[in-house]
C-alpha cells in the first residue's frame, strides 16, 4: 500500500477553514474561503455548478473526469485545474476508484479597482509586480487540466501542519503557502518560459558602502585593511582598489585617519576631555602620536585648534 502523504489532513478536515485568512499581497486582498482535502467516492458526481470565486482543484490521488464549459477532460493523480468566477464545471470520480481533491477557494479584491488609494509605500514594488503578473495570468488561464509540475500540492500539507503544530510563525507560513499555490499553479501553464529581470545592486557602490559602514563602526579600535576585507569576503587588494576608485583616490589608511581626525575635531570643539583621552577614544595610540598627525594635517596642535575654535564661537555670540 503506497503511503498517502495527505492522509493526515482527514483528521481535522476543517482545520484550515476555521482560520479567517485574509492575505495582503501587493495591491490585492486575498480572502481564503475554502482550504481542505475532500474525497469523491467511486462514481460520485457533482453536477454542473459555478462559483463567484476562483477554485483551485488538485488531484493528489485517484482518477475521474471534469467537464469545463462544454469540454470533457480525464483527471489523474498529479493533475490540477482552475475554475474561475462564473465558469460552469462538472466533476465525476471514476466508477471503480475514489478521487481525492485538494481544494482552495479564494476571492481576490484589487484595492485600486475599488476606489481605494494605491498606497505603494505599504508594499515592495517587485512583489507587487509579481502579484499583478500572477493575477493577470489567473484571469486568462486556459480551461483545461495541467500537471502540477511545480509542486503546489505540498503547500496544502505545509499549511495544514503549520496550523496543527501552531509554532511561532504558523500564521505567516499558512499565508505564504496560499501565495505559493497561486504562483506555482500559474507557472504550470507558463509556456513562454519568461526570464524575469530581478532588481540588482551596483556592487561596487554597495561594497564601498558596507566597507565605510564597517570603518565608521570600528574606527576607535585596532582595525586593519584585512579586517574590512574579511568582513566583505573580498581580498585586501580588491578593497584598496575600491577605495581608490570611489573615495577620491585615497587609501584605506588615509580614509581611516581622516575619520579619526574628524572625531578628534568634534571632541575638541564640544568636550572638555583631555587630548590624551580624546586620542584614545578616536583610535589613536596616544596623545603624542595624535599631536604629530594633527599638526601635519591642520598646521596647528590639538590644543591650538581647541583654543581657536572656542574663540570663534565666542566671537559669534
């Protein structure tokens, strides 16, 4: 006897349907109406009917047939089909073999069509674009069964187990499973094999920004070019080239020194701490070394800089 992985869903057939699942996906609200495993006994017939919502029918086990509009199709394990709003259909299990069906009924509301403001700040642009693409395809999917080649069916079991186990993140897992069922169902009919262009970064600018953030966060300690390279998983030579290209031709050592000196200047202006203390706080080895570096850079000593800065402030007030 072959193990039926969805058998566990018979224990609490209405477990998922007890949840009030409303999913915000891009500009759409998805309301889950039915979400369960059911079985058609041998010879069972469900006469012609239609729904106001979308209904996804997945056949994990058994066989039968479906008539969509006026066209008949054979059903077998591993297949699925979609009946959209107001689409007439008829279902029948094989005369000698039961047919199981995983059902998902959803109502989809486009908030922008209902006069609601399209608050683009509330969702990711790329996710919204994928949602629109999926919904556009749902509205135009052909009315015939397809094989579940992208494994939408296991998402039913994933959602059921999340509901039963009630772990941290279960509700989010269930909602994500619903979205995945939609996406994987649409892909089964996607014969165009479209290649999506995902959003990409300017990697030079991105790595430079990460490097500078790391230096600013650690300038007051013993930080080396090798430390930055290790953090970004790049070679020291690569990082040095990056600085020279994007930081006005400066080396790592010069950039680090300038950052530390900027901190020293701020502290000299705004605090009463000693030169030695400021030197240590800003990452210099000591007051004497800071004195030499500071005078070479600014032409005055730290003490003279502090005195001149305070005189300027006093004159301004």
